């Protein structure tokens, strides 16, 4: 298939490019590199099925020209603001990068007759609750601008699906970890410890507990959902049953770097405005479809730490 992937130079997007090319698809990856990095996809530049277009989805002329020049069968839309703290400090960030990018993608799909959309959604749409989160859980009350912009994106996707016949696969990710990080807790801890190997400041009390998923598991899960679910709109939680505490991640990063760093907690049950102390997915829908992640949360964290250190050398 001829595929457009937005956010293709980002952390998850670059792994998805590897997977899609490996399966014989032809790709145009678009990214403005606001968070993504060319080095994440540099190994693909010589691949005949791969084209990288540096530019902004919010630049209507640039973005529309991609649809004029190519006949896409499907769009994988991953571009967004992935820095939730930044989005908390400035509400325009998620409105623009997380919501308006989705709207522009949908408008171009409608105008140029692209029939399939695979969307990167998130656990953040569920808001703050200790309930088991299943796909029809509601009412949904996000507590971050990021979660709100993703939920608004989902709403427009289902409306465009109903109104204009676009088929959609909405995959809701947990915390994703692995090599080519552009952000996130492990990335943050490694960066801080490189600056100061004696002390690690952890945001919150370290008791935050969440499922962490290895990026290659996630990418296989996205592909599985796309290939095996056939409703007009297919909504799936992607994740792992187990969870890992932030204080354990801090300990694992320090150990893997061979340091004796002292951990300082800033206190409180969450790291930043819009963070949630915990969440837990109900994964029965994806399991019933026939797919499970290969790595537990602890295994994903441990592997991601090793890979991230190796990659950053
Ligand atoms: N990493 C996670 O834990 C996680 C969890 C849940 C959902 N998600 C979602 O998965 C997707 C990928 O996340 P990621 O972790 O790879 O983040 P990322 O920041 O590495 O990737 C997003 C990419 O989008 C690009 N981008 C942003 N705005 C753009 C614009 N206007 N035009 C063109 N490109 C633009 C960025 O440069 C970046 O490369 C995002 O939609 C994110 O919200 C990620």
C-alpha cells in the first residue's frame, strides 16, 4: 500500500516506518522535526520505498501538496505534541500540534479520497481514575490539555468516519519505551544523570505506577489491529497487564549506568500538572482479537534502559 505517516521521524513513528517498509509498503514520512530527529530515520534514506518530507502539517500548502503528488491508501497519524508538561504550560501547544494536525489530516483525507486512517491515541483520554479502563469507559474526562486534544481528535475521527466514509483504527497507547526516545521518564533520568551522576531528582514521590510497553511490541500491536479489525471505527487499548513504579525505574536506570546516585523526590503523588498517579487498562478486547505484547512492563523498562544507553553512546 501507499502510506503517509505523520510524525515519521519521531520515537514511535520511526519504528513504525521500519515495520511498514519491512512488510513491503511504500512510505512518505512527514515530520517538522520539532521533536523528532532525522537520525531516527537516516538508515531508511537509501530505501527505494521511503521518502522523507520535512515540513509542518499546519502549513496547509505544504501538507496538501503531499496529497496532490501521491495517491495514499492509508494515513498513519502519529504527529502530535508528546511533551505533556509543555502542553500544560501553554494550552496552545496541544490545541495546535495534537488537535489541529488531526483536523488537517482529516480534511486532506476527505478532499483527496483517502479511505483509511490509523490514529495514535493515548490512555490520557481517560483522565484520572483508578477504575479498570476499557474501550467503552465513560464519561471521559481528561485532566491534561494533551488528553483533551487527543479526545477531541478521536471525536472528529468518528464524525468524519460516519459522515465521509473514512475507516478508522484508533489505538490507545500506554507509556511507550525503547530506543530512539525523544522524551519520557527513562530519557529524562538518563539525561539528568549524565548532567549530575551523583543525584537524580524524581518528579513526585516515585509511587506513580503505570504500564510501560516496549516500542516494538506496540508497533506490532498497531499493525495487528489495522490488519485484523474490520469495523468502520475500530477502537483498541494497546498495552501490557503489568505495571512499574517510577521509583523502580529510577533505581534500574542508576544500576544500569553503574552509578551510586542519591534519589531526591520532589514530593506529591504526581510528577506535573496533567500527570496521573496511576492507570490500568482492560486489555480483553485486544487479547480476544488474538494479540498480546511479548514483554511485561518491567521487561520493557529494563530493555528500554539498556537500548537507550547503547543508542546514546
Ligand atoms: N510515547 C508514548 O509513550 C506515547 C503514549 C501515548 C500516545 N503517544 C502518541 O504516539 C504518537 C507518537 O509519539 P512519540 O512518543 O513517538 O512522540 P514524538 O514526539 O517522538 O513523535 C511525534 C512527532 O510528531 C512530529 N510533529 C509534531 N507536530 C508536527 C507538525 N505540526 N507537523 C509535522 N510533524 C510534527 C514531531 O517532530 C515528532 O517527531 C503521538 O501522537 C503521541 O501522542 C505516545
